[in-house]
């Protein structure tokens, strides 16, 4: 991938040169936060996008916001730039253009990617012919860094930047290609998006937003109105939790990483399936970038019980099992979310979760000395485990996902399932218990109709399994 230098100092200097003139507030009632909604030209889809945008406007107004619309055929860069001036939330519906893509590969043309597809001529039409009716005003247009070497269409139609939203603004991309990670896949033979491609797209698309001091959320779930409502009505909730409240949130497939271009920021992608989209196959439909511990009002959320779970997609589950007394973490104020669960730790998790009574016998000779020996015996006495074979328990071995299914299915006496849910557990001695977990809604597998039975279970995943099983 071509990685270019990120000139944050130049962006800050440009923003400092902009004088923002705000209208005087009414003496009777101060204006609410400004929400700017953009609808770019998308040909025959434009009417449906305008309807979706109006739904966002209705939710925003109900939350007390002042709504400004810049809809095709009047969504030129000049009109959009005026609309987003001082906006606390920006929502974009329209064509997306990101990188990598089929046209330039992994090379970023930052004059036209990572931004908005807008009208060239105000009032003309909703047609989306590139550089005829519509122009891609990309990252450089948003940051105000277009130069002589950039595209002629961009230099003619996307100048006047940088954009000047309110400090700490939220940018919501609604169903724009590339913004959440998915690309253009119009025939089934086109390869499914890889994790590396999705991460690169979200990293790149989010950069100008983060460079301008904003937070980035991209969705293909037709839920932009719900996201905006949460941002406006939950000002002290962290952005990480606002993202987790989304209907498309998938903790089992979420990948979080430090943003390579913006200090203190992260970017999250996840692979899910939306019925009717991309032939029913999984893709990357929901993404986040920014500081997940920041809040819409500009603060940070309360201190976490464990210092190392801020980036975990299972943070809510970890906190739940901690509040339930099932875990005290791994020591030193940490939870060690990515560490694998060993068989003796599994015994402790389940024994505490079910408040199993003390055992009257010592069942295994190989657990002497482990701090979890008493819990191992509790599990054995309750009939939840018979050990690993040959009269042993194998306390230090990692727990695999199929073994975890048996532990939980036995612990909860889950009924037999009537459906075979996964294609990759045939032949496993734990297959029936895997299906019991799926039928009970405790596991949806690891992705795309598979369970990954031999993968080791991490401590954060274990928190999620226990939360679903017990709550």
C-alpha cells in the first residue's frame, strides 16, 4: 500500500486561518447543535436517499438539533461547505470513493477519494456521470490542500476548503461504498473483501475526519438516523458504546487496531452479512474510527474497571461478568482480554458463575498446586467435566471453542438442538453441544456459517459467551 505523509500541522494552520461568523442566538431559545445532512447525486437512487436523509432530519430535530440540508441537485461543494460550517454532526448519503479500489489499486488519489460525490452544477439534475454531472471532492478538498498537480475536475469544483465543522464533530457515512470497508461487488465472481482491504479503506476514509478533529462512523445498515439520535441524546456516552449499540454490531468479528496516521485514535472493522446485499455473503458493513473512550460532548467516559479493555469489542461483556463476581481480572488491574483461557481458568469461570458448592473429593492428580484446584473439583462433582482423559484434567491446556461448548452446554443442561448450524464441526465429539449453544443463542459461530471449533477461546470471548448464557 502506498502510505503518504499526513500533514496535520498544515491542516491545523489552515483551520486557524478561517474566521467563522455564527448567527446570533435567539434571546428566547438558544439554537441546538447543528446537524448538516448531505445527499449527493446517485441517479435513480437519489429519491430514496433523500427520504432516508429526511428520516435523519426528523430524529435530529426531535433531539433538539438545528438541521441544515444540502441535497442533490443543489449539493455542490460550495453549498455543502456552507452547510457543514459549525456542524456538530455531518451525515452523508451518496457515492463513496475509497482506496484500495478497482481503478487505482492500492494507490490513493487523495484529491478524489475519502470524501463526497457532489453535484457539479446546482439545480441541474441528480445524474451521476463522473466529472460531467458529479465530481468526487476527496480528502484534499475537505482538508483544503488541493494543488496544481491534482485533478482538473477537483480544482474546478472542489476548492474553497477546508471544511469547518464544530470542534469534536461526528461524521456519519450512510451506505457510501468503501466508507465501512465494503467495495463494489456487482457480480458474485468478484472476490469477497479481505480484512486487509477493509482496514485500509476505513483507515484512509476516516483520515480527513480525524485530522479535522472529528469522530467517524460508517454504516450500511440504513440506521444513520439511529446513530445520530444516540450521538445527540447520549452526550456522556463513549463513542465506543454508541457504536456497540448499533444493530449491526458484531463483536465476534470485530477487529480493532491503532490508527496508523492519528495518535490516540483507533479504527474498527467487522465482517457481517446483510440479507440482499452482496449475494448474501459477508462483507464489511459497519466501522468506527476515533477515540472510542471519547464522548460526543468532548469528555471521556468513566474510568474502566480494567485498564486494558478499552479497545475490546467485548468490553460490555467483560464489565458484566466482573459486576456479577465471575472474574477479578488477571491481576494488576487488568483483564488480559486477548489471552487464551486455560482449562483451570475455565473451571473458575463456571464455578463462580453457577455458585457451585464445594466438592467433597479430589478428582484429578494433575491439578495439585493450581489456584483453581477447588473449582476444578467443583466442576467434576457437578458432572460438568470428566477431565481430558486418563484420569487427568490438563489444567494448563488452552480451551478450544468446541470444548467450551461442552463446558457451557453441560453446565446449563442445554436441550438438544434439532438443527446442524455449522459446516466445519462434522466429526467433532463436541458437535452436539456446539449446536446446543447455537440453538440457545449463545454462539453465532466465528464467521460465515462456520464455528472454528479448534480455535482457542480468548478471555474476552469467554466473557461474551458467559454473558449471553447467563443474562
